């Protein structure tokens, strides 16, 4: 039941399938449950004292001043001359470019000054990249007055090159994204040597009206007892990603409650058959876990939800992606900030268990700048329930003002898939 192949780097036109109109650092881990911060206030030196690089003015249609065509690479790094190295090193690689920081470098940091300003007011940047270690690189967009927007994304190490759209995390000054004069790519490494291979810089669309998805992992009973009463006040629905082996268990949803949620408009999706760590399983065991969970959903009347998957513990391998691709249309992983349209359908970003303060900041940013934010939770008890209620109250104020829309996985799939 394979539907499409999105994960190959050769699929350079993927973002062209997107609907153009709709579409604080607690730590830098990319674990799905811990990578929750999105309220970073950057204190990094933007490097004003360095000499700007020269823009490319030879008329190449991929270069400065052109209208951004969604899905086209803005830079494939075949020619590195437009880039200036601020820290670390930049070298040609068999495919794209290699960015290195050794143990004496605090970061690897490159800059491209544009010969004409670029309008990025309705797009979000991303990269095709790979790295040996799990890292959190950033893309910085500077306007003509040196105000900037920082976009970041956690990247798992030791994976094949994949397309990652980045999320907006911080804004410094009154940045004008319709007048971008400079682009920087950076990776802060401290005292560790790091290497990052970059194959392509691209842009994906973001909606002028922000969107949010609400999700829950592990099928806790509080999805029904706590989340439903809060969401029902405002007519919102959410997604519950369940493990069939825990259905009806202590403190978990039973089949009857899952059916009631689905009848009320909730999505009942897959979180694998059990909740064992994928990295601990063989390829055949992963197939069994993912396929059996999908079939359980279909057999119990949750065909629509069977299209969607959430990675337990935020863990996956290249083989995991291939298996998930056989059975699901979209899959959800960790993310940062407010993003554009998901560029890899099997790596849709979301932020896990945010505090009320973090969630409100994300929602305000989505309302201010447009774009999408995913929020997901586990068991709603004690402070987390209080934070969730405050978050949904704030979401309702923004939604009532027409500044943000609540969407489902099916809504996202319509914008991403052909």
C-alpha cells in the first residue's frame, strides 16, 4: 500500500506539491519529549564585524532577487563562491557542501549577502542535510537594517540526507522578512568537533493565518476525561495516538472511549502496536509493530486515523521511515518553533508537552507571523492539565479573532499530499 516516495533526496520537487495559499533552549536534544523550548532569546553575536560576502549577479535564475518558486532549490551549493565563512570551514563535497567545526571553533557559520533583497514574508527556509551527530542547526535571515529572524530544527545524527523545514524561534529587532538582505547558516558546537553536509537551501510556504494541531500520545484515559471537556468548550478536536497493546489497560483509553472520540471528530492514530523503542528492534520486528498497529486501527473502525503515525520517544532510523512510508500518509516527530508547510510528510514537526508559557509564545508567534505549530501531550494531570487549559483558553482568544485556525492531520495531508 505504498502511496508515494518522498524521502529520497532526488525528490527535489516535493515542495512544489504544496498548496501555495494554504498551506528557549532548555537543551538542544532532539528527543521528542524533551525538545520543547521555543522561547529562546538569542545572545549570539550576529557577526557584524565580519566582511560581507559578495552576492552573485550573473543572472543565474536560482540566485538573488528572483521570486521564490516553491519546490525549487534556492541554492544547491554546487558553487560556494557566494558564501563567506565566518567561523569553521566550508568545503566542496561530492554532493553539496561540507561544513566543519573543529575543537577550537565555537561554531561553524557561513553567510551569503544578496545582491537584491529577497521577499521571505510568506515562506520558511529549510535544508537538505545530514550529520554524524544529533545537532540543532539554525538558518538566520537578516533584513537591510540587520534585524534578524532565527529558524532552527533538531536533526538526528547518522541518517541519510533528508529535507528539513525549520521553525521560527526568535526575532531580533523589527525584522522585515519582505526585505531579506543576508542569509546565514550556523551550527554552535561548543568544544566538540562537528561536521554537517548541506545539499540544498530551499523555502516552503507558510499561511498568513497561523494553524495549530493538538495531539496526545500513548492513549491515556485523560484524553477523554480531561482533554475532551476543555476542548469541547470551544468546539475543538484533537488526535490520540494509541498503542493497541495498552487499550483498556489501567489508566488508558478503552475501545469504547476511542470509538466515542472518533465519533466526536477526533483522530485515532498509530503510536505502534506496543511502546517498545524502535531502535531496540530488528527491521522485521519494526515491520510487525508498525503493520499490526495499522491493521488494528483499520479492523476497529479507525481507517482515517490509520493514515497517521507518531514516533514513540521521537526515535526513528532510515529503515523506520521506509516502513512507516508503506502504511501511513503523515508521521509526526519533534520540532521547534513555528514552521511552514511540512516538507517531509513523515517528519511533520511538533513540540512536546510545552508549559503554558511556551505554548502561548508559540501560538502568539504563529498568529503574528503565520505558519504552523504542532502541540502534543501525554497524560493530563496536575500542572500539565492546568497548563493545557490555559493554552487552549489562549488559543480560543486567537482563533476567535481570526488569527489562528485549529486543524487536523487530514487538513495537513490535504496541503502536503497530491
